[in-house]
């Protein structure tokens, strides 16, 4: 249970456009996401970017988010063997690079 004074944390992964979108999507769905689903004790959400409000080309193709109760919770979950395995897998398919943001939820 979250302590009333703790600060909730969100970790966001932004995937850049890969060199081979079909290969990326196949690997993401069939190899990477099964690794991510092994991570316990955290809420997650995956999204595919489809557009921007002004019609310009999106700078990212996918977004993945983790929600944590607080910073110690994030550190605990992300230090697990399952999380380390998923993180280590990212270079195997993310040819467009990734940006990772840690945010304090207000």
C-alpha cells in the first residue's frame, strides 16, 4: 500500500522509428513483450503511436509505461532479474533507439 506522503513514479520508454518496422513489431510482440510480462508488482501500459495532433510525422513509434508507488518501489522492481532481462533485450530490436524518462506523478 502506498504511503500518503510518497511520490508515485512513472517510467516511460519512447521507441524511435526502427529501420525495419515489420521486424520491429514482430520481435516486440513475440519476443520482447513476453519478457516484460514476467516483471511482477507493477502496472504497465503499451501503446502504438498513430498520429500527432497537427498531422506532422510522429517522432516515436511506440510508448511503454511502468507505474510505481515510489522511487524505492521502482528501484526494487527494476533490479529484478526479469526487469534486467527485458532491459538487456532492448538493443536486440530497437534500431531506432529509445528514450527513457523517469517522472514524478503530480
